[in-house]
C-alpha cells in the first residue's frame, strides 16, 4: 500500500523518538530509534535504523539498519562499563555522570543534503558527510567524507567521485535541495536530464 507523504512526518510503528526534529515529507521506518536528531525535509530512514546526536540534511536516503552515532564508552577509565556513568541504574550514587552524557552529545554528526547511506552503514561520532556523498553498504565511516564522494569499506575509504569537480561545485551553488516544493514540482523533468544539461540549465539561474 502506498504511503503518500505530506508536510506531516510519517512515523512507522514501534519507533522510539527523543529530542527529535523532523522536517516536511520525512519518513521514519519501522523499529527505528532516534535520539537528539534533526532530520530535514524529504529525508527518510529505512527499517531498524538507530540515529543519535546527528543533523541530517534534506533529501537524505538512509537504508535499512543504518547506525548513525554509535556512542562511545569511556576508554580512559579503569572500566568501560555503564556503572561508571549510569550510576543510578546500579544504585551506586545519587546521580548519573551528566558530564559524560553531555560530552557524548557534543560529538555531533553532520550529514549533508542529497546523501545516501547504504544498508548497515555505520557513521562514527564527530564525522561530517558532505552534500551528495554516498556511503557503501556495511561501511564504517571514521573520517569526514567530501561532497559527492563515494566511500566504502572498513574503515571507509574513497572509491571515486560521483561527478567531476566542476559539476559538483556547480551543484553546490545551485542548491536545488533548497528549492521550494512547487519549484521542484515544476522542474521535475529536469531531474531526468544528463547532469551536464541540468547544471547548464540551472547554474546561476536562481529560483
């Protein structure tokens, strides 16, 4: 059955959302967990995704089982275990280690517009993924990804660019992802043009 999207976000069943901001025409797949996340217009997640401490741009495509922001354990402490920061849970103190949780939140991930994260990709805390980039299935991204780059592997490494530098640069200036809904609707056929024709038509043209 077709789930027609609208300005109201579509959230599937069995999801947990905490401190989340969802844009228009967004969709959250079944069994997702989102915490401290902003998901901009037209972006969506597949099934069984977990996203924490991230800002995700417009028109982003997140496949099933993507993990954005797996949180760190305290590597420098004598123990990695929860009991050192989830102290209340174990009855060890009158409060949790809020400074540690705040530090986790600050390791924020930024994912650009028109990006694609493949099945079961993992994006580590603090990483920035540029506009138009593609992350291969099963990749573990530990470093920033340049705009319009395609990366894959463990750890993820650049494979190639989607477009030549001049085309990618012009797409960054066109910023079609910021076009209003009605403009995208009017220009829908342009998105089927060869990339050079699309850029030639819209570069410096404005909205």
